[in-house]
C-alpha cells in the first residue's frame, strides 16, 4: 500500500508486481523488501497498531522511489489539459452522477441535442476528456452489462431423519410483526431449529395473524 496521509491510499497487487519483474521478500512480522526490475530496493514498513496492523506500506514523500510502483495518478493525467478543460471534465462526471449515470455515448447525445438537457454547461469534448483523465465511468458500467445465465437451483426434497423428529417434536415459535416500507410482514423464528420465515400480512387482525 502507498500511504498518503493527506489523501488516498493506493493498494498494490503482489501478483501483478511479480508479473512485471519485481522481486518481493518478506519475513513473518518483519518489513517487506521489494526489488524493482532495475535493481532498486524499496523497504515497505509494517503498521504496528490499529485496524491495519501488520499491513505493509511506503510513504511516497519519504521514499520517492516508491512512486515508480504506482500507475499514472489523476494529477499526472491533468497534464496537457487547460484549467477550463479539467473543470469541464469534473463537471461532466458530476452531471452524469446526478442524471443516474448514463453512458458516455448517451450523455454526449443529451448535451449535443437541442432537445436534450440544456441547463448543464458541458460539451461532448468535456465528456471525452473526462474519460481520458479519469478512465471509464465505472458507475455507468456496473449493472448494465449483459446478464449471464445463473446456475440452476435444485428444488428436490430432502428426507428429514427420524432422530431429528424425535428431538424437535414440539417447536416453539417466536413471532413478531415487522414493517418494510410500510408493509407488514409476519416474521417467525423457531427455537433450537432457528428456521426463519416471513410472510406478507394484508391485515393485522388477531384472526389473520
């Protein structure tokens, strides 16, 4: 992990580093030593306390060699763009978020057409620049990919052993009425067996329950 106390933390894949020619050595409880393909040695410290106890990390400001392990940062991606183009790229991503994350193609059509969204000061160029700077709009991709066929669910019946019948001949149910978005559900759990059930209640009269 590359640690920037005033910003974000970047996680590195050990497998990908090894595939790129980095040699990684570590001892249980000790620091990690990473040798780059050029022969430079980088020492990863180990966090001594907190939720990240034992996690290896380097500080980029203390070890400038560590930056060689990182991919291109957003700040570096700004190079070559004017301040107006960077601000337009950021605004285009914010606009996509407020519109429910349409794809870049749909967003370009919306801002280019006179019948589309007219109160967002972004252009087709801003959307293209945002893709070059920030990469793919992952929020617009998730949930829109082609659905794969799920595995078949087997609904065959299973025989319950007689010993189980004898052990749980009498079942005690704990019952309560719970609400989900204002809809009432009768929820039960059986003691010892711990089987939960939930059923919609159209009415909450004593007879119906």
